[in-house]
């Protein structure tokens, strides 16, 4: 989990949870560029996200340790 290895990400999550991260007037929070996947188009962006979380999926897809050590979390399914 990224929160175990990236103190800047931990700090960001804590600021969001404590409601001290700067928000827009619509209560949106800007995700820092260094933790965001840039949007290009629907198909490409989805593939870029999968590639970032599951690099070499076609090679490692059958490896259960590889699969269970990664996750894509979403607020909307």
C-alpha cells in the first residue's frame, strides 16, 4: 500500500481526512500531479491507470502474490 511507503502521500491523506487540505468553492480537492494519472481520453486513461498499478500484467497476471499486493480503489463503481 502506498501509504506505507510514501510519507508525502500519507500527509496528503491526513490533510484530506482532517479537512484541512485546500478545496475549491465546490468542495473539490486538487490531487497533486505526482499522484495523478493524466487524463487523455477514456480508453487510454483507463489503460494508463491499469498499467501504473499493474505493470507487466500480461506477464504477472497468474501470480497471486503480484495481484493481491495491488489495488485500484474507486469511489464509484
